[in-house]
C-alpha cells in the first residue's frame, strides 16, 4: 500500500520473495494495481455522472470478491440466483425436504456467502441477501402466491436462520483465526496496522464503516476492546481458548 504506484512496482519483486516464505505465491505478470480512494462531493466521471459511491476500485475483483462489500453482495445475489436456477430440478417436491435443503446449502448458500467473513456492508445490503434467501426457501417449499408464510415460521420449518446472522458469526470466527495465527503473518500484521492507525488524522466527514470498525463493534457488545496493542494481546489469550471464544460467539 502506497500513494505512489511507482514505489509499489519497485517493491513487487521483494514482496514476491517475502510472501513465498508464507507459501503465498505471486504472479508478477498478473498483478494489478488498484487506486482506492473516496470521491469528493460533487466530483463526476467522464460521462458527467456523480462519482461518489461509484469509484472504479469498487468494481475491482480480487480472489473472487469485489473490494466494495455492497457491490460484492449484489454480485453474490446475482450468482446465487444463477446457481438456484441452474439446479431448479433439484427443488422438485418429490425429493424429501431435508435433502433439498442440504442440496441448497451446498449448491446455493455457499455461493451467496462466499468470503462473507470480510464483508463490511450496511444492514440494508444484508437485508437484500436475506430477502433472496427467503425467496429461495419459499420456492423449495413450493409456496406460491396467494399462499403466505411468516418469516419466523419459514426459518423454523427449514431449520435455518437469516444469512445476515451467519455473516456476523463468520466475522467472529475469522477474527478468532487471525488472533490465533502467527504474529508475523499478513492478517495479524494488517490488524496491528489498523490499531496503530487509530490515532492518525482521518478524512473530513462522516466516518466510513469498514471491517475493522465492525470488529470493534462486535467486541464492544461483549465488553471487549481493541484500542491498543495491550488489548490485542489480551484478545489473543482469550482466542486461544476455543471453547471460550465460541461461547462469546453465541452472544450474537
């Protein structure tokens, strides 16, 4: 990460060798450089359209996910619909409901929830995911208009829960993996960088929601904090006790 792309190009060969020691292999010929920034109010693109919220980096795909969580969720919804329609014959009522739901989890939910542990999306975006999920479940149960079923009864009959609840749990599990991981690994190093950046002067305007702020929010709900390195070390000790970490997860 740097403000000058030329510096990154010079660092790339060295980064390739260092990452190799972590069993992370870089193809320098396929490496893309993405300019991440927030457009100013009133800034427009070449077509005269407002650029705020539509910056080019939001469309960038890395390891199968878009950098913008809202855009990635919308893409996951489209891919989820495609997967659901592709296996439409599997939702036939001749197949026992329990097996249909197992197939749905494996073939569709796995597509909808890909990399969900790293999402930093607002509740409105997650609600769209829940709406799609409920639509699929109703199709599997063969509920068609004018037949109706409440959301509570729908989840109860399918023995499942809103996908938005799973997103929160996945984020908590991911944090536990990072805390138990090597302190010199990329994930832990990024977490330390985020903590050290708390005292840096930020941009003018409303604070942007990001993965780190959501993690801190999850921790605060459990009377845990992540404001300095001492807090990080304390959380690492808790995370090593997997049973205790899972119990705190159930508070969600």
